[in-house]
């Protein structure tokens, strides 16, 4: 799981009871919705389509919020309600406490220029303009001077790794590069919120993963609030801090990727996981257990006492930590006995098992898997700075994979 | 039965009378306006023709050849050179330039009026619903019919010729401007709006540039229609190559008629290929 929660957790965008009804009779549709009729029944009766119903959530400052759903679930409509490319039928959207739905035309245009930018599935670049001019589009529209436009556009292109291509034209670039231009265009305005509508869906899988990693990296460097629309759970898990799952215009579940994978709200949510690579969902820290004997390295507990303790509890291995909770090493009955047999004063260092490679806390499950497979002992998991968190062994791994599958 | 038969023969809607009444009424009430329009068009067309004729024929011919070679290809440049030689050889240079001036002058006016109407159509479904049947009417009405009111309002000569041409040639410019703008993808429009375009900026920075190939196709069509109408307009004294053809018909002089006709064909090919080259994407790969 990407750990990019680098905002301060304050609410950036608050969506309150938001509805979008398409068609001739939105009022009637709202009334029927309140009576509990389904989207299909309402369409049957009124020829009116429920786009989004009762969306009510908030997006925190600096988080990557993924809205996921199948096509027709209303996710693209929802993102367009946020910057009012589609006018909401009812409800409010608050940006830093200001009501976007109540803004006049001028105020709305100002908000779009300054605070929210957008990346599109089909890139939507202007073919007659150079890459730099495309990246500067938002600045050009806002009336920024030519020099300033170019400077900031080139900086944004630099950020997405296209610094050399400023004077090329879009049709000279590959799909992945075009979308980098799309991203640069969104970054150049310094908007704090990026709306990304299926931004990577048109790219081939390899490039898509690369762009996802790039987005996460970018996000760690300069905290944007990202609202990312996707139909791909792998993508959602890879980049999302939190995921909202939509069905029939309604949000059925919001949570962290782990929450959603371990505790899906209903069968619809569960259906997303068939074929999902769970080894990308969990990190080492999340599955680590304190299922192993801990021995404290301090005056008074010596090697001999530790061996006695292990024999007593019928355990083969133990983790040695110091008084501050820092990981020191792992020992087994065998390694302890051998250290005691050797001549001279016995020190802990002689008793530690060789070749134990601890896993960092944010390591993907897939990487932990190969560590555990290669080691005959459990693998200790450490926090940044070396604090001991727990161990992962083969049993724990198998249980995790079984639960998620 | 007899009653019904009587009804059908008795029914009499005098559309023809109404139209001539309307024409009379306009003529007697809007003399000032009509004169103004007449003067303005006369000014444009005359100046254009005088300007073109002021250039020494050889220089102008070489300019046209150069333009053909630059915009289209060197092969087409050779074609243009041969065309110029033929036109000089048939001794119809003066008539060709006169026709060219009338075509360009009336096309320019048609575009000046037509493109903004096309833009308005693209931005409003109501405008589109109103304008579309008018365009259908303008395009299906036999072009000769335009000559009558044009001659009544503006007399004989270049001005009524230019006006009849303008009316006949305008529809494709309107239609293709409308179509081009409406065909700009939804995501391009959304991108424009999402980055804070005003309606005006959206039009200038996104819609018109992306609709340009379609608009240029409309320009090309307008020019081609103008050329065909200018020939017909010689019947009310618009002059030029059409006049040569008309004289050929009146005297049953096949040779003269063919020479005028060939001049029109050459001019058409040159105008078509050169204006098309401006609609093509300037950048490839």
C-alpha cells in the first residue's frame, strides 16, 4: 500500500448529499428515490436517469481518493460535479469551506483556474499547439504573461520527465508521453486539487503501472489532493489512500484499500476482487504478528537464560530486542547452544542467526513472500529506524492469501 | 365528387403574387438600404478587379504558378503554368481575372457572413433549428431564380451578380462551420472548461482551431459554388468568362463557348487545389 498520507488530514473537499438526475423530470425522480425506488424503476417510470445519488463524503487534504466502479456507475459524473462541468441537481460541494455549487460564473471560472485542474482519459491535447503550449494552456487562459507561461510549463514538463520535449507536437509523442503532457498541464497551474478521469485507462499495462508509480512519487514530493476515477481495482489499490466504490450512482463503500479488501460491504464490492493481486494490497507491517518469543537484551538476561527460556516454552526461535525496542537479531536453540559451547565469554552477537534479512514495514506482500520463501526462519518486520514490529512466517502468509482470495 | 373537384381547381394560393408584392414593397421602402448594400459590394468587387488587373498579367500569372507550386506540389505548378499559357493563348485573360475577382469578392463576403452564422448555429440548438431549413431552401432553389430579385433590386451588372453568388455560395460555409465545431470532442470542450475558459476563450482557443479543417472544407466548397454561380450570373451582366460562354450560346459559336468553358474549368481546378491545401493539416508526423 502506498503510504502517501502527507497532508494534515484536514478536509479539503466536502461533498454533501449530492445528486445528479439527467432527464426531463428531476423533481419526480428525486421524490421516487426518497421512496426507495431503484435507478432502473425510476427510468422505467419517468425516462429520467439517476446519475449520482446522495453522495456524501469528504476528501482530506493531500490524499489520493479513488472513485471506483463499473461503467455506468456514475463515477465520471461524480467527478464532473466537483468542478461543475456537470451541474448538480441537488446538494453541495465545499472546497476549503467555500460552496462551489453556489458560485457565480466568474467565481467558478476563477476557482477552475486556480484551485482545480483535470486530466482526461483521451488526453484532450490541442494538436495545433506544441507540448509546452499545451502544458501552459491553463495559464494562457488565466492571462499569465507569455514568459511566465513558458517558464512554468517547462517546469511542469520537467516534473513529469518531458523537459526535452517542449517544442515537439503532441502527434510526435507516444500515448504515455501524451498523458504526461496532460498531467503537466494540470500541474502547471499549481492547482491544489487534481481530478483524474480514468487518466491511465487508455495506456497499455506497462506504461500504466509506470504512470501510477510516477503519480505516487509526485504525490509524495508535493502533496496534491487527487481525486482519481478508475474501473481497475489493482490501480485503485496501488495509488489510493482511500477508495470509494460506486454502484448505480450510489457510493456503496468508502475505506482504505485494506478495509475494503478484508471487509467488503456487499457482493458487488466483493466481485471486484476476483482476479485481484492481493499481494499488492498488504504490506509487511499489516500482516506481521508478535507470535514469537521476545528476549530482551539487557544486563541480567544472558545467553544461557535465553536458551533455558526457549527450551522451557518449546520454541525454536526468538527475537532479541534491546530496551528501546530496537531489533538486535534472531536466535534459535541451536545457535544459542553453539555460542555457549564456543570458548571465551559468550556475547549475544555470537548467538545471532546468520543470513536473516528483516523486511521494512512498507514492503509489498509479494516481496515479503520471496523473503519468507528463501528463509528457513520467520522474517522479522522493522519500522523505519529499526524498531521491531513483529514477524511474518509461512503460516501467516498462507492465512493472509487464503483470506483475501 | 364534383364538389371536391371544384375545390381542388378552385383552390388558389397566389404565392407568386405575394412574392412579387413583397419584392415591390421592399424595393419601394428600402431604397436607401439597397443602395448602401449595392455601393458596398460594388466597392469590394470593383477594387478587387482593378487591383488584380493593375498587376502586369505576366507577373500575376507567375505569382499564381508559384503559389500552386508552393502550396500543392511542383507538378501542380507545371499544371498551373500550362493553364496560364492556355488562358493567354485563348486571349481570355481579362475575362478570367474578372471572374476571379467576382468569385473571390463574393466568396469573401459569403464567408464573412456565413462563418459567424455557422458559429452561432453550433452554439445554440435554437439557431440551428431556424437556420437549417433556410439553408436547405437556399441550396435547393434553382440558382437562376436568384437572378430575378437580384436584378430587380440592384439592376444589371456585377453587383446583382455578386449578390446572387453570395446567397448561392454561402450554405456550405455555414454548414461546415457548424458541423466542425459540433464535432469537437466532448473531452476537448471539457478540458477547455475545466481549465477555466470563458465561452469566448473556448471558441477561440479550442473549438475554432479544432474545427479548422472542416471550416476550410466549407471555404473550398463556397469558392467552388461561387465559381459556378458567377458563370450563371453572366445572364444579368456580371461579365467575365460566363459572358464568353453566353455569347457562344447566343451565336451558336461552339469554339467560343468551349474556350470560355475551358477557362472556367482551369480556374476551378486551380482554385480548388490551392484552397484545399490551406485546409490540410500543415504538420504531418
